[in-house]
C-alpha cells in the first residue's frame, strides 16, 4: 500500500489570484533591481572606456532621451498626461539623492579640482613641511570622494531611466492586453480547425510555445530595461514584443489538447 501511494503522481499546487499578484510584484521588483545593478555597472565601466569624455552626461542624456520619447506620445488609455507623470516619477527618484546633496557635493568637488588657486606664502611653507606620502594620500582621498559622488549621480540617472522605462510598460499595458486577446482568439480558431480536421497533437510545440510566451512578456522587457546605449524608441519595443506575445500565445493555445 505504501509503495502504491508513493508512486502516485504529485499534483502541482494551484496558486490563487492574491499569491499570483504578490509573485508578479516581487518578480517585477527584483527584475528592476537587477536591471539597476547591471545598468550601473555598464555605465560605470563605460565612463572609463567607451564614453570616457562624457562623464555623467551619458547617463543624463539617456534620461532626457526617454523623456523626449514619452513626450512624443502624450496620452495613454491609463494615464491622461504621460509626460507630466514621467517627469513627476523621475523627480521622486531624484529626491533622496538631492536631499543627500550628492549633486552639490559633486559640483563643488569638480569646481575645486578645476580651479586650483595659487597657494599663499604660508600655505607653500605648510605644503613643503608635509611629506609626499601625506600629500598623495590626501589627493587620492579627494579623487575617491569625487568618483564616489560621480557614481552616485550615475546611479540616480540609471534609476530614473529604469523608472521611465517601467512607466512605458504601464502605458503599453492596453497594447499587451489586446495582443493577448488577439493571440488567444486566433489560437482557439486554429485549435478548433485542427480538432475537427483530425490534426495531430504535439506537446513539444505546446510546451515550447508556452515558455516563449513567458519570455516575450518578461525576458525581452528585462533586456530593454538594461539597454545602455540609447537611441531605441520604446514604440518599436512595444510593437515588437506585442507581436511576439500574440504569436507565441496563439501557438500555445492552438497546440493545446484537442480534447480536455
């Protein structure tokens, strides 16, 4: 009896709507957090290599570019004024950094490094009394603090950019919903045609199409969140991934069992 009971297949546990909403919320949070870390690493590495001369200007230009893309589509079915909503969201992200004085400190350090006034006679004597090790240590400390403030500003711009791209996803939710409806209806029609014509079933196609549907909804958008080079209009992203979602969902529904 115990052997027969152990051989019974284990039924997968069903998830309720509340649990599903919680999973989606935390999944979106961790995807955004991961995209923020990846985007920050790319921006910091790029500030030493690819866009070395731009400094924080590159990350700031991405934010301004995304704001321009959003301003080009000023209305959505969910948000009346998308431009005002996006700018308000970017302001909320920048608020803690501004309260900490990160920008003021970075600008002060940058001005101090570029000014370099001529030292007075007493300062020359004090500087001569200092050892080269102390002078080098103080210079390295100032440089490290300047770079830390620079990275903090880059982190603020990356966070703003991710928040703006998430807002684009919110604006595009009706398009994704419409794509899901079109894909499901098309898949049901194809399934009925296959059912009445006696077509073959393929669990291979069903499971792979189901997996690609989830990827089109999550993986592709995660790639869009971390895209560091700019010049990518989110309207094209919405168009590409709505088509992918509709095609994958249509294939998933069409390849479902003929008889339930």
